[in-house]
């Protein structure tokens, strides 16, 4: 069943590694909410189904919204959609926003899952990342959230930073385990173009990423999570049984979702579209869509890509290889026998070298293969063709 994503494009300060869409000026925050609600109204029929499995507030920093502002979204959702009983409603939150008072206010909203951007429990890492919170706040917010009854928590942790030794990484994970949190998203520090981190490395102000250390820390992560009975269900995501992220899993399983807000993406099974990544422009476009029954008359708001058969295959191969669900050969066969045989011939070297494994009709990466998931995915991609059957 489908989900809705709301992109809240504001942050208190810019983390050095981040290339998401956000503004550190809150000037447009007041005008942003009505614009997003207007977009929701215009696009309420984008999803075929009206019962939602998940709602996700991401960003940016959704915890900059007050509980009253969040309720405006829930009121609007209630006009057009129903929620499946037990639907997952996640809010991404930064530790410095999670005061006892804010957490209490959040408990009075429908939010039932917090995704907390801890990134590290160590001061030195947090300063290197330019996070707005400190190490004490990283721990305090977890204690407050748990004691307020938010048991469905997930946190983010970053490994591979120049400030994170192997010992520090092990300590970070130990702190995570000590809280009994059921879900972890853990990412290697990556250097994205046009970020402060890229600039620091290019100008010698920060050392380059040590790839060997990053691989070592990833391997340590896999072993520790396994030892603590977490399931590695997506390359960067681990959960105790029964705690897989519903919203993100639906992305990985190719289900439909509607994305609202600047830079938000949507998918309806046939096409992907992504909204303009400019707050002021987005607000201007949504402020006066006079006479438009839906956003199809407002091409400036989003770009759209209709998925060719080869793009569908590439997307399925990539997400399948990144998840516990793997690539189902029967799904490839439904796309056409030529897609199944293309995949089998290109994945064979990885099966032979133990980087991938086959179980019945499913092929997935092994732990060793997951270290080079992007490279393996690109080796099985169809490049430069829209359709294998028309362009053998
Ligand atoms: S708080 Fe999140 S979205 Fe904002 S700059 Fe930091 S990592 Fe990026």
C-alpha cells in the first residue's frame, strides 16, 4: 500500500557532508506550509489507493515544525486519505530539537516513530560533521524519547569519518546497543560534490576518505549487528524482527508513493517525478495555480520521467541487490525472458566468486558482495538501451 513523503526543506545549519535540499534561512517557513498543503490538495488523486500504510516527514529537519504545524498536515491528510490501522508515521528529528517539552507535544500527534539524526555519540565527529547537536544531546534525546514512550525509534550513525577510529566506531555501536533501539540506519561518510566536505578535502583542510578503514568499519558493523540479532535487510539498514521500516521498504519494493514539498520525489508505477528544489520558486508556483484542477498544468513544479523497460529493469536490479529480498528471477521473466537471461549472464561472475548467491529463484548479494553493491549493480545494468527486446 502507498505512502506519502513530506519534505521539510529547512535546517538550523548545514552539515558539511550533506547534499540534500534545504535552506538554513527560515524566512520562507511560514509560507511553505500552505504551499505544501496546496500541493497535497492538487495531487490528492496521484495515488490510486486512498488507504495509506505510511507517512514520512523527512528533510531537511522536520523536527523544526511545531506540533501544531504538524497537525495541519494530519488534518489535510484526513480529508483525502485514511490510514491503515497501525500505519507507520515517521518524523525525522535532530537531537537538539528533541527537548522534553517537544517530545511530549509530539506524543499528542499521530507520529509513532522517530528517526533521529544522531550520526555519532562523539563530540569530535559531530564537530567534524558540523552537526547542530553535541554528544550530550545525542544521548539525552534518546533517554527522553524512550521515557516518553517512543519505543519505535531508529537512529542514523556514520562510519568512515577521518575523526572516527575503529575503536571509536566500536564505542558508537556499543552505545547504540545499550539503548535497545530496534532499528539502525548506518552510512559510510561519502563526499558529495558541492559540499563543504568536498571543498575541505580538495583544499587539503581535511584528509581524504580512507576507503580501507571505511570497508573495515562496514565489516565490523555487519558482524556486530548480526551478533545482536539485527537483520541486515537493506545495505544501510538493520532491524530487529518486526521493525523493518515500512515507508522505506515500500520504496525498495517498488510501491507507489507521493512526495510533497520542494525536491520531493513521487512514483506511481509508471513514472517518477521530482519537484523543483528551490523553496522560493516552489512557494511562488503553488501560491497561485488558478484554475488548475491538478498539477499536470504546472510543469514548472516538477520534472517527470516515464520509465522505459530498461530503466525498470535497472531500478529493480539495483534495489533488489541492495535488499534482503534480492532479485526474483520470476519478476525479471515477467519483464521478458531477455531481461532474465541478461541479468543471469551479467551476475554469473559474481555468483562464481561468492559475491552473490542464489537460493531457488532469488539472487542476492553476500556480505562480501554488499561491500561493492554499487559496482555489482552497475555491472548488471542495461546501458544505452530503452528496451532489450527492441534493441537486442
Ligand atoms: S540536518 Fe540533515 S538535512 Fe540538514 S544539513 Fe544536516 S544532514 Fe542535511
